[in-house]
C-alpha cells in the first residue's frame, strides 16, 4: 500500500502586515544610508508580496501595546531587542500556532482518533525551548503518552521535506503508524533595521505561519507520497545561511541564490524522477508544481528553466502574495493550495521543491488520489 498525505491544515497569527506600510516603516529608520533606503524600496516593491502575518503585536497599528519590544508606533522607531528577548516571545507565541494547526489537521480526518496518532514530528528554525512543541501537541490534543516524538530544528526553509520523508518511512515500516507533522515559524521575531542587503531582503520577505500534515496508510484522499530526494548543489554554501547573533537570528540570502537554483534545478530533479515507477518521467508529465516561494526571483528562475506555465506557478505565487515566506511551513501552504484546487484530478502528478542553507534542494513527488 502507498503512504498518503491525508490533509494539510494551516494557521497564522492575528497581526496582518501590509507590505507597503512595512516598507514605509523600514524606510524612515535612523542610520540608513542612501543605498540602504534604495535597497529597502527595491526589495519591498519587487517582492510580489501583498500581505504577511506576524506574532509581533507591536506591528498592529490599530491596537499597539503600551510597552512595545520591537516597534514603537508613536515614534515609528524599530527597536533591537536581544536574542533572549526574541526567543522569549517565540516561547510565548509558537505553542499556539503549533497546536492550532495540529488540531485542525486531526479534525480534518475524523476517521483517525487522537489516540491513533503514533508519531509527532515538529519543525522550526526560528526559536528554541524544551519541553518543546512536540511535547505540547501531545498534551494539548490528548495523544497517547507513549507517542513517539521528534523535533527537527534550525534546518531552514526546506525542513518540511525531511519531516515528510521521515513520516513516510515510519508508515512504510509500520502500516498502523499515523504521523502528525507540524511546521511553525515565527520569522518576524528576527527583523531589524539595517543597511545590509541580506537583512533588508529578509525583512521584506519573511513572515509567520504554521502548517500541519497527517500521514498514514489508512483512509482515502490527499496525496500519495511517491518519492523524495535531497541534492546539495556544488556551489552556494556561503550564499544562503541562518546564524544566531546577539540581536536575533541572522539570515544570509545572497543575490546569487536564484542564479544557483537556475543552474542546478534540472540536475536536482533527475535523481527524484529516476525513483519513479513511470519510465523516463519528464518535467512535461508533471501537471502541478509545489515550489517553495523563497522569493519572486527564485520562482521566476524555476519557471523559466523548467518551462512551466503561469497556471503551474499560480499556487506558489498566490502563497507568496498572501502570506510571504514562512520558511519551512510555506511549501505545505502551497501543497494545500494544489490539493484544494477544484480542477485537480485523481492520478495527476505533483512535484514539490524547497531550497535552504547549503545550498540544499529538497524535492518530493506525489500523486493526487482523488479529486481535490
């Protein structure tokens, strides 16, 4: 029997960020050079993002808190809290997102009871605490106390794929296994004012959100999980990185990243397609593409290199426009968009991919089981 991705459910924080308004905030910060101001305008205006969501209540311009930690709406000044302060906010806000997405996934599959969940895999790269979200999900959802728990931390935007691959392996090893995978990222905790191009790009792209997937051999619908593959590109180790600094986590997102993906995306797909049962599987045979929208330029490069249509890129571009880049959770948002597409038909193939530090390319091949 095949292993199915039965459902994907999502959750976002309450604070909505409008891209133009956030741009204007960053553009008036003290200490910016003329180049920095130009980079802010260019990065925000060319991002193809309309709205994002944040757990930082300071950014709620209608109801700002009395004692802001990150942004004072009265003075329009961004603060620069310590990494410890930022992580404390992660501890305060992350559990709610993890649990909300997990609960929605379980409720979406009424044929699976809470005590039938055998494994929980949580994913995040934007904060740390222990007992962690894997423990909290077990408690909050009333799962069995002997539920096997794993947490994948600090891997970056591609981390949903190692989690899904592990879930698939657990189900192949035990046909009775049912695995709950939950990714939650609070990227906006790490924004700051800067003249550094990488920091500016991160401030223009990253957002908060969570997504949960239920994986099992039991039931109907969803996606068959056919194959996964990991490829490290021969270059790009210094072009994308995620480090811990004194004033939050620091993203390195070099402008050359889209070029690296452009040069190596076709080669990264070859070992994935070689695993498929369809002889000589080709890009043209894949109808649906779940591409992690790491940024507009990345989507443009992938589309041009693989000669994909605008319709095939629509799920990724829609998620980028409506939610921004939520790191590991984002590709699950895109796959959910594909699964819920009324035009999607049983038997159609889906290829998904995400990119992260290394430069790492993670890919997955799926088949729609029923009309979405």
